C-alpha cells in the first residue's frame, strides 16, 4: 500500500515556463526572479533548454573519460553537489515532463523552465518591442512580461520589475 509520502515522491511541483525568442532576456530575468523567490520562501528548481550541443563535463577528467567509454548514465558527486549526465543519442528532443520528474519534490516547491515555449504548461511569455519578434500567445500563457503596453487578454507584467513578477508567481501558486 502506498503511503502519502510514496505518492508525493511521484508528483512534481508546479511547472512554470519562461518562454520567449532568443535574445529577449529570459536568463537575465530569471537571475533576478530566483533570489526573490528564495526570499519569499519558495525553493525553485530550474530546467534550462538549449538548442546547442552541450557538455557539463570536462575532457580529461575521469568522469568524462568513463562516460565517453560508454556509460549511459554518469553521476558525479562531491560534498557540495552532484550531477547526473544521461546520454540520449536516440531521443529526438528532450521531454520537459520526464525531466521535471527527475527533480526531487522534497527539495523544490516550483520548477521553472527556461524555454520549452511549445510545451503545454503554464508560461510567462517575455516580449520586448525592440527585439522585433512576433508575439505568439497560446492557451498556456498565463501572463506576459513586457516593456510595452499590449492589447491582450492575459495579465501584463513589467519585465523590468522582477519583484512584481514574483508577486504574480506567488499568487499563481496559491490558486
């Protein structure tokens, strides 16, 4: 029989994407929002999507060499942190929900995702008029963080006011 603790282990905290075209300022805004969430006693986790080939390991290190030798998963641990690297050569793209399930719900209250703009999850869309991108709103956009007034039906947040964005997130989490 599953205990409430067992069931909680399989549930993920709420997911919230910060979505926008490249160069709009997602990382810049998240670097300001994350500490403010911590100040509000919310423990954020983060999943960052990149279109680039990336490697968190360093050539020449034992972990790198063992992974390159064929280990499909490599976990590197120290007293300060640990990192799990999983080889996914046969996967066409990453699955946000599978990644979210890998985060420990006992450690995070909210999972922020940078990117993943086409995923069916709540998202704050970033829009800057100067970037020249077309505004693409789908049914999962719960707010737009922008630097210009827009004629939209979702709430508008000041992209330059991270504290107001955090207040919006806190209210959203309480619903």
